[in-house]
C-alpha cells in the first residue's frame, strides 16, 4: 500500500484523492498538515510545499510536483537523494496548446480590431489579408509542452520555429538554440511564445534587448514564468510601439497587484496564471507511474535534473 502526502498551497486535494484512489484503491492519502505518522509517507505530491514539511518524512522515496514547472520548489528543502518528478499531464499540455492557438489566432485574425468596430457599428475589413504560411511563430522551450504547441501551430499552417537551450529537432520546425541562436530566431517572429522552464539561465531573458530583436509590432506571449520577463521593459516596448501586443499569463508578483499598469494597458491581454492547470483525472496516472518506477528501481518520466534546473 502506498502512503502519499499531499503538501500543497493549491487546494485541489479532494480531486487528487478521488483520482488517485480510483487508480489505486488501497492508497493512503494524507493531506498536510494532517500527515499522521510522517515516517510512513513514501510519496509526496507538492505545489509550493509548506517549509519544513518534507523534512518530517524520512522515508520519502519520491516527490512529484503538481506543476510542470519546479521553480517554486526550493532545492535546498528537497531531501537529498529523493528524486523529484515534474508533472506530465496530457490535459496540462493540451491546455497550453489551446491557450497559444487562441492567443495567436486572436491577433492574427484581428479580433480585437473587429470587436472595436462592432461596438461602433462600423463595417471595416481592416488591415492586410492574413497570410498564415508567411507568418512566423517562434516557440521558446521545445520540450513536452513546447513541442506540442509548435506541432499544433504548424498544423494550422504557420511557419514555426523553435528555440531551446540545446539542439532539439522537431519535424517541420526550424530549430535555433543557445545564446547565439536567439537573435536570428527572434528576427522573424511575428508571435513569440515563451514556455521555457525558469532557471538561472532563462531568468530575465525577455529584456529590452530581447524585445528590440523582435520585428516591430510583434506579439509576445508569456506562459512560462513571470521571472522570464522584465515587466518594465515590456511596458516600455508597448508604449513605444516596438511591441504590438503582449498576452501574459504569468507575473513577477501573483496575484498581480491591482495598481499594476498591465491591468489597464490597451496592448495587454492578461489572464491570472490559468494558461493551463493540471487536471487530477488526467495527471493521476503519471503520479502512480512515478511511484511505481521509483519502487522498481526504474527512472521515472519527468525526472528533474537539478543541474539543468528542470
Ligand atoms: C503551472 O504553472 C505549472 O508549472 O504547471
């Protein structure tokens, strides 16, 4: 029987309990801070865990993150030698794909413009006819999620390119990598999508220089982490017209403070960190598989490499 501790500030424990016990009826599911005898806990399911909670579990065999990103887990609080696994959930991936398709198509097909015209009862066909095959969308981060986003955009008919830390081949997608690949990658992006993990190497990547490398009037979509972007640089680029639009789901401070200029800027579409959320029903098989893999001495899917940072 598996004893699993749910240690999370994201209150979805009942959903996870139902989904996990449907797959493993004998599972003993305990919710922090009512962990009972924490020495019995073998697996922890975490999202921004309460500081010190994991240290009370000396027999922990695996930690599974409820999110795809593990930047909110402080490495120094992860018990040494306990593998950490990030979430891989088909619905989490699908949600990200949906979000990016919607954000790109909304701008590509001038919906904000037509919504304005409708309010004025104005019949106005607007700007140039959209030429999808000649519109480049760049995806930064070509892992499980970014790869799925890139393939979906290609399927719609966009010219898709990807940028990653190390070379990553995805069929039909032009690949760029490393610091040297960034400027040539950005030079053609009408839409630039950030779905990178937040690591010391990617923190602050979207700065004034980055924005100056995009074509004038480009559209930035950030669904990675707030820490990827210099928010003042985004506002300055929007104000000057260098950036045409920003679709932002993640921020330095969440919830985004009410006085932040992003809320009211006409060039910003913002959502409250909901681009995609893990669904217990579809994420539960990954949790069970990770526990089994570790128990059987196999490498779990989504194993975090702390040297890489994700
Ligand atoms: C959400 O932000 C995640 O990391 O899955």
